[in-house]
């Protein structure tokens, strides 16, 4: 078991010559003590006087701590050193820490947090035994030489959270010796992922994730997503990302004409930060104009580590997206195109069913969330009177290549263009236009 001393309110380790005499492994950082008894009891024969925090740590477990008030010549008994970051005395050190910190060789080592990275490490080593190539000694939580359900159970039940919003265990901020980061996040990679590979239609929304790999002790990040504002419109921020999920953070951003900038930062101090693989954010976007190819790319990406040193990571390749017109193409028995078939799965005729959907979409533009690209019959980004004229022109036509063309499902009934005109007025779709508008149309 490894022990550290620190002053109350400080995360800096206290180095005391008398305390170091307890150490049985001088080559390792801090003080190692061999426990005895079935309950892992320990004894520290010499500690400095004063009010101090004693931190206890064992591989594969979260660190625990307790406050001691040491006076010269007195002995302290019954000390647990198993209090977590919320002040809860767990009575024992909590198991499940298998991964999280990448060393210089790329190996993932415990980081005093238990989360997705630990579960992933155990999943990757499942059913392996000591001596096998894929065996991960840290994933063997109970140290029985086999990675199995028992090990995963420890990590799954002991998930940590560094905020006050959940009932998960809050870890004690470690005083462990930190690695020296030679590249300062300059070798990290930030790239776009999850973008649609198949064409999207005007009016459709889709997600794009900003992913990071090889992050080292990151506490703040910034990125800018560049896009064509005439083709793409940001809708919302779906996720703050996972790289700082164990922390309380503050995230903010701005949209400036084809550029979405996001900054996220850990609130308060941290000695760990975000490591390895993760995501910075997931953004919800909307296609507002048909175009064969439009490009999304990242720029001005910055990672700031726990030492407040800025680095500019490598940026992945741009993503190209195809945006199609929202209307699918259908044809009648003569091979001529049929417009206005908004509900081709229900029936193959342009009828009142289609008009109902059209009326609900009337007046909306491609930038509106309520925009329905199926009703934009002329593909100009607006559902307006010009589309209504097309609907009346094709009303009653039957598409032989519609999905429902072989179905006997009846429609609502035949409706004449005059009935359609009257129905449109009753639904608030104004069909009266002045002379100037008529000329323009």
C-alpha cells in the first residue's frame, strides 16, 4: 500500500525524512508499506507532527484519505484512510481502476477515476489469463490471474463522478507523481467523425462529433467548425463530449457566419485532466440547400493542459457531405414525372393525404425546424404558393413506381382542384396574392 502526506487544503505532497523511513520500496514514489492481517491493517511508525491529510492508495483501487492531528510522542489508532472525495467513509478502498492515463509507451494505466475507459480496458482483456498476449494486469482487478465478470463487476458498480450532481463515488484528487509531458498535446489528433456517409436531404438534421485522440492532461479545449452557411445551419449542441466527463465544466460557443466556435474548461484545479481518446462535442446540424458536395472542417483547435500550457494538435481531414433535394422522384404510366406525392408509402395518388402534410408545412423555409422538404416541390428552400401551384397541377396523378403502387389501400377519396383550393383557405394557407406578387411568381 502506498501512502502520501499533504497539508490540509493542498495537493502538494509533504516530504518528511522521518515519514520516508517507513518506505520498504525506495525506488518507487512516496511511501510503500506492507499490510498485515485479513483486513489490510497497516502501521506507520513515524509521521511528522501537525494537522495533515493521509492518502492511501493500492493499485486497481481508488485512493482514500483521512485527516490526522499528529502530536509529538502520541500514537493514533483506528485510522481508516478510506474516506472518498465526498467525505463518505467507505470502510475500505474501492476497486475498479484499470485504465485512464497513457504512459510514454502508449499503455493505459490507472488514473484514480473509474469510468468508460476502465470498462473498455476490462472488455478488451476479457477471458484472458496471466501470460497471454492480451492479458492486462490492471484489468485483473481481484488479481486472480483471470479477467472475467468479477473484475468487470467491480468497475461497473464503482463508477466515479467529479461533480455533485449524482450519487456516484467522487474520487480523492491524487497526489501521485505526474509524468513529464514532452509533447504538450502537440501530437494529439482532433478530427470529425460520425458524419453521414450517404446523401442527406434538404431539411434533414444530422450529427457530427469532434473526436480527440492522445490527449494528455487536458483541462481546456477550443475548436472551430467551419461550414457553408448557405448550405448548413447549426441547430444545437448535442453533447459536451466525454474527454472531461469526470469534471464540472463550463462550455460556451458562438456562431459567426459559417463558423461555430466552442470552448470548454474544467471548473477549478485538477491534477489529472482529460487523457487518451474521447470526444470534445457533438453538434446537431441541418441541411438547408441542395448541393452535390459541401465541406465541414476544423480549424484553430487548441488543447490546454493542467500546467496551463497551450498546444495545437493535429487536425483530421475535412468531411464532404452530399445534400439532395427533399423530393423523391416518381413517374406515371407514361414515364412522366409526378410531383406532389408526399406520402408515397401510403398510396400512389397525389391526393388529399398529401395536401394535409403540405398545408402543415406551408410558409416554412429550410432554416425552420418545422420545414418539411417533401413539401418543397420546386426545391427552392421555401414551401410557398409556387409549390401549391405544382401540387394542384399534379393533383390526382398516379405514380406507378411509388412504394405503395401495388397496394390496394384506399385513399381518403377523390378531391378536385377546386375542393383543394377551398380546403387550403380553410387551413389558413392564403391563396390570395396581389398583382405584384403574381408578376414575380
